[in-house]
């Protein structure tokens, strides 16, 4: 069992080091793990959150639209029989929800708190310091521009950023909303200004 787990972790690290990854790499996973460790109070589903952090970008192809579903499937394929089914189910759902970063209304109530924190950790870069956010924007551009072309990428990126600004809340949890929403909106507006220029 331990050898299999070591092999899974090594395979994940190999995936996260793929040459087309700039932002969606090991550094993003490490940042989320640090953020999880800094959360106050106990988590009801800490094991599921840690698995979801490791696997949520396990499959990352910028031209694909099913990365999240395939990453959740990889989690199940790798760890079926080794992880409690409930833990597996929560982790897989966390991963699938990164496709939209929405909390569905039918999400079980005892999952909601930890799922919200997981999704907020994934988007915490939006409220990062200016230099870190700008590096994130450059990383996303480096991943997508070679596939879609500069003009199409900039058009699509601007549309995505505007949809973020239209959200009444960028973060689900009160903790992240209070700490990061204002800075995140300033970062996004600045990024839109750069695209328009």
C-alpha cells in the first residue's frame, strides 16, 4: 500500500511539472497546502480537502473542458480501496466544483463549510499582493496564449475577469471574503486595464 501511495505522489509531481504548466504547477498546490495549514479551527473533512488539493489540477490541458472531471476520476482510479468512500466522494466533489467555483444548493450541509474553504483557497491568488497577482496573470497567459492565440486569449480572459467582477462575492467563506475581496477586485480591474491597453 505504501509503495502504491508513493508511486501516486511521484506521478502527481510528474504531472505538475509538465512543461506547459506555468501557474497550474506544484507551486500552486504547495500554496494551497500552506493556506490549508493556516486555517483556524478544525476541519470536518481535512483528509478530503488535502486529497482534493493534490488532485484538483492533476489533469490540466488548457484546450480541454473536462479537466476537473478527469482529475476527479484519476483520484478515484489511484486511491480506490485505499481511502474511505466518504472521504473519496467529498474530495472528488471538491475537484469537480473547481470547474465553476460555485456551491450547489443541494450540497450536503455538513460538507458546505470545508468545500467553501477549499474553493476559496484555490482562488486566493485573486486577492494576492500586486506582484504575485501579476505573476499569476502572466502564468495563465503563458498557458493559454500558445493554444488560442494572443487576441482570442485576451478577449476570453477579459470576459472571464468581467464575470468575476459581476459576482456579488468572489469568495464563499466570510473569512476569505473579508480578507481578500477588496484586493481581488482591485487586482482584476487592473488586469482588465492592462488587457484594454
